């Protein structure tokens, strides 16, 4: 995942902070939950600042900018699939109807993830220069 030691350390702090904040949010009603949420958010902020400090040290990347509209379209298709699952579960009382809407939503989301988003990322790929 990380190319350098500082990237690995910062990524570890990020994952630990994210886990701690999620646990604190889950147990927010207790005093320990509020404390864990606070510590997790502090760790997330620290890792964000550390990532920004590391970024200039990486140098110029060889990949050009990908088309923003195509990436946004892919994300919208993925969210549409999630909404199909969400609303299908509430609109259909039968199990078979819920299975059908869930599989349909999953197929739409996978189409966005496996077809549209990679096309956007490969539009200006290094090997196409």
C-alpha cells in the first residue's frame, strides 16, 4: 500500500483513527465512547495533515488528469444501484421481490464499479501516451 515508511506510518494512523472513531460513534452514549470518538477524530486530522506534508515529496506523477464528468457518472451509477437496493427493500414485502431488487441494484453498482470507473481511469493512462 505505501511506498515509503512515512506513508505507511501515516496510513496506519489513519486506519487506527478511523477504527477508533467508528467505535466511539457506536458507543457514543458512554463516556468512553465520547473519548474514543475524540481521539479517533484527532488521529484522523493528524493523518490528513501528515498526508498533505508527504504529498510534495512524491514528485510529479506520470498520469494525466482523468475526465471528471466520467468519474462523476460512474459514482452516480454506483449510488443509483445502492438506491435501488434501499428502496426495493422498502417497497416490496415479498422475499422474492426483495431478492430481485437487491440483485438488480448489485448489478447496477457493479456495472458502475467495474465498467464506467475503470474507463474513466484508463482514459489518460500512462501506457497510452
